[in-house]
C-alpha cells in the first residue's frame, strides 16, 4: 500500500470501508487503482496545459489580428448573411456615423441614408450568390457635409462577409476637379474641333477660290497676250490673203490660155492651118506676156507658202487652246523644252519686238508634270521678262540638269528687282506693274504650281542689270 | 451566537432528532433542501413547530451542505440565536425574469435601514435575471450595506425552484433577511477558479439574459458542438462550459452559466445579463484550481471579518462546480473548513447563482461558478 494515496481514493475507501481497514488481499488492487487515478490526473493536467498554451497562442494571434485590424484607417465590418453586424471597427474619427456605442446587432444596410440602402442589400445578395467581391459607392450627410464612401464586400466564410468602408471624399473631390478640368478641356477640344472644321471649310473655300484665281489669272494672261496672238495669226492670214489674190490672177491667166487651146483645137479640126498658125502665134505672145513659166513656178511657191502659214495659225490656235482650257490634274511624262517651245509660240509676238530670244537647251531627262500648269509658269516668267525690258534687250531661256532637278533659267536684261521686294514678289496681289498690267497673282500662282511639282523658284536680280528666275523641277 | 444544526436524510430522518419541546429562542433558521423535500408540508410543519418564533430563510438546492458533507435529497437545517442582533425577513414575488430590476428595487425599498448591518438574499433560481435583481436591490440600499446570497437550485433538473416566504417554500419568490445591530460582524468572499480557453467571441444577438448568437452563430449549436454526447444533458451539462464575460471597455470579467435552453428558438437563458457586444470566452475547470478557489473564498471571508474565528459560515457554491468535482465535491467544503477551523458551523447549498461583491468594498454582483461564503460572528 502506497503511502501516497490519491485524495479521491482515500475518500472513497473511507466512504465504503469506513474506519475498518480493508483486507490485505485488496492491497495490490488498491495500489493499481491509486496509480491509475494519478495517471489520469497527470494525463488530464497535460491536456489542460496544452489547451492552456494553445488558447494563449490563439488569443495572442487574435490580439495581433485585432491590432492589424485596428490599424486600418478604413471602417471594417464583419456581417452575417442578413447584414447583421457581428463585429466592427471605426476608421477615422471624422467618419463616425454614430457618436458612440456599438453597432453590433444592427444591420449594415440601416446605417447609410435610405438612398444607399438598396445598394447595400443588393451587394450583400451579390456576395452571397457569387462568392466574389462586390463594391459600391454611396454618400452620406455627416456634420452637414456630404461625405463619400466606398464599400467593398468580401466573402469571408459561408455565412460571413467582411465589409470595408473607406472614406473617399478627398478622392471624389480630386475626381470632381479632374472631371471639371476634363469637361473644360472637352469643351475647348470641341471648340478647337469646330474651329478646325471652320478652318478646313475656309481652306476649302480658299482652295476653290485659288483654283478660280489660277484660272482667271490664266485667262488674264491670255487677255494680255491676245493682241500679240492676234498679230501672230494676222501675219500669215495677210500673206495667205495676198497669195490668194496672186493665185486668183494666175487662175484667170490659166483660163485664157485654156480657152486659146480650145480655139486652136477647133481650127485644126476644121483643117484651117492658117488660122491655127496665127492662133499659136497669139498664144505664144500671150504666154510671153503673162510669163507663164514663172506663173507655173510661183503657183507652187504660193501654195507651199500658204500651207506653211495655215500650219502656223493652226499651231498657235492649238497652243492657245491647250493653255486656256480648264486643266485636269493629270501628270504626263514630257520634255520641259517642248513645254517651253509651245509657250514661246504663244508669247512670240510679245517678245520679238523688244527682245532677242536666245534658247540654249541642255540634255534634260523627261519629267513628270502637268504641262499646262508649267506652261502658265513660263508664260508668267516670259511676260514678266518682256515687261521688265524697257526698250530692247535679250531674253535667254536655258535648260539644264542640276542633281535631281531639271532647271529652267529665264534670264532677262531688264530693269531688275529691288532686294527688299524679293520676299514679297511671291505674295498674292503684290505687283509693281501699273494698274491694268498685272493681277499681282502671276508669280504667287507660279510659285504654288512649282511647289506642287516638288520644286521651287529662285530669284537672282540686280537693279539695272536684269533678273534670272530659275525654275527647279524635281526629276522624281 | 448560538447555533444548532440538523440534517434530514432519507434513511435515518432528522439527525439529531427534534426534541418534543419547541425552541422559542432561535431567531433565524436556514433551511436548504431538495425541491421534492421542501414541498413536503409535513416536514415543513415539523420545522416550524420546532422553532415557533424563528424567521425561516431557505430554498431548494442542487445539493445541500451540512458541515463538510455534501448531499442530495436531504435537508440541511441551521438554527441561529443572536445575542445582540435582530433579524427581519422580507419577500417579494416575481412573475417574469424581465421584471427583475423592478422587483429588486421593490425588495430594497421594503428593507428597513435603521441599524441594518447586512442583507442576505435568496432568489428563485430560474425565473429571474440575477444581474438585474442585484442591481435593483443595491440601488435602494445605502452603499455601505453589504448584500450576499444566492439563487435557489433544483438539482440538475432546472425545473422548479423554491424560496421560503412567510415560512413556506414557494415558487417565484425572492426573500431577504435584514440583520440589525452593531455587534454583528459579517465577512464574505467569492472565488471561482475557472480558466478561460479558446477564442474570444462576440455576443451578436441577445435580449436581457437570453443569448441567441455568438459571432453570428447559434450559441446553442456551439455548446452542442463542444459538449458532444453530453449535449443530451443540457442545460445542466452547459455548466461544464461557463462563459467568461467582459465588456469591451476592460471591465473585470464575470462568469455566466446556463439556466435553461429553448430548442424552439435556439436560445439559452443565463443567470445574468448577456449584453450584445460583450466578449465571451468558454471556461473550463481544473479540480485543484476549483478547490483552491473555495479555499481562497474562505480566506477572503475570514480576512474580511477581521480574523475572528466565525461562528457561522453560509456556503453558496455553484451547481457547475458540483457537476465537475462529482465525487470530490466535499474536498472544496473541506478546504473551507481547513481555513475557518473546526469551531465554525458550516451550512449552505449548491446554487444557480451566487450574490456577493467579488472583493470587500466592491459592488455586489451576481456570480456563477463560484464558491461564495458569508461568515457571521458577534462580538
């Protein structure tokens, strides 16, 4: 029998055996029971100790979590499926919806104003159904100010949801300002767009006006050239007319000779040789009189001359027509010299009385261009050149290749241009000519045409010595 | 102070037996017995005949304490004669637990305050919110007046509790005795010895002393999970896991035990208020710590009385302790005896709730799962 007996066993032995000691036979059994009691106690103590330690750890973890939880500036709510608040934490003091007290047991949807309530209920439903995060924004009046909040709903367990409510008033304010700025920008943008549309319209109108100007400028140059052109035509018409008179005379003489031949034929048939002889003599005399051999020769000359005159007229008319017609935006591969020649035939009459024309054509490649429009450029340059020559001078047209450009120099020995006007001469409506002589558009139109051909017009001039305009046209 | 103690045990009747001559000297008789026995008119008449002038104070129990013995289905009787102290009994009835505060105040108002030294109170154990009752009672009493007592019991049945009023044990009654005079010394101590364990849970739904949910989940289901096969024994087995309760603002925690369970609305009724938002934690018992607790309560009461060896000690201990300690239950009474000494008469009962300040000078409160001792001595 152990000296150290478990208190319960001692109590039980006393209760059941009283003061009488139990028999020795029971001794080992009692010892075994006693040991079992102590073993149970030891086991229980160990279990209790482990429970104690795990509880402490649990509480520590819990309190750590609480600390983290409390550190959030946001309001946090743990709610059940119906929105009942199980646990909550206030965020910043200024967000206090209720001055004090716990919200536990209240429903989260009852906190905000009625306007947000339905959204709360919907969000709770959403989270329940989809098990995914839902969020919403709402506003409330706090201390007379409208505060904005964002509520995010995160499923925690089957039955619980975490709701994080953040005061987003500051963010909203910034957003509002941004929105305002954006609105202003949008408005400005709209205004700019409208302006752009207007500008485009104006530009289109200008373009159309420019087209009209180009055309009218062209017609104006034709007008200026009309006299010269008329003269050019009149000249062949004159000599053709004279030749025709001569040819008429010749035809009358031919008629007389033919009639004499008829009479001679009749006399021979009648057998009257005498008569025939006298008629031959008369004919010979007439032939000598009219110099028939010369006439036969001259008729050919006159016909050939007339033929050339007609061809000349035909060419002038054709060049003029080509130049004057409404142009199409078509580009052709041409030699620049051909373009210059066709223009020279139109302006020839303007030129020849005041200037000696010198042509020196180089070996230039074909270029892609609109010949009509380039023609207009050369008319302008040549007419300007002529007009710059006060009495008599020379105009030289020179073509050559320079790098990737075909260049045409129009060089005059006119009065020259003052340097201060160099920049202005390509401005529309700038002119130094007397009223009626120029539109002020010639060079500006020329400049635009050359620019469209990927080229440019350069100018060199010295007052009193003359001017050189160089038209550079891109080969590609 | 003169004390006479008797015990009724089924096999031997009253021990020691009553003499034929009534004792008209005794002023106060404490009677603690099982509900069944207290309902037996014959036995009650017998007691009244024996002490014709005495004020009866007693109740049904979940175990009677006579000396260092703890019994069931017995009656523990202690008759007291005070040399210098007057006794006055008061009682009120209570219809429903919600009325507890008002009923407590009513009782407090009834108690004459002249020369009042101490109030000892016994309450119906089921149909009451002990927290409110104590609050109401002390509301109407001067702050220096100490109040101790307890809630009556009904074994592990939780069916019907009785409290003496006008000499008759009755349902729905709250009784108090006022002890008057300046020669009476009263000491008290109350201690549990339970340990909290597991996570702290938030009371998320409750009404008064009815608890529905912890952490948004049914509290009843939680208990059933922890009790396993012992869930069958609810509400009694719920006492294995009392709840330690603390308000959020760091108030000292109190212990709460179950009085009843309602399967229909999944609710549990506790002896005291279960405020929403308070933090609750399960508690577990350790034999040695419980016994140390009882011993600690005895030391506190002994110290409070000023190291006089007390004449009488009324022990009110929680039924939960009895359910845990089982065969070892007497060890806690013996530990009280060890502190107070052989001279002191011990009597008392196992209750559904204890009433006492936790420490001398503190506010009187309802406790659960404690050993609460009130010691009396006359100088």
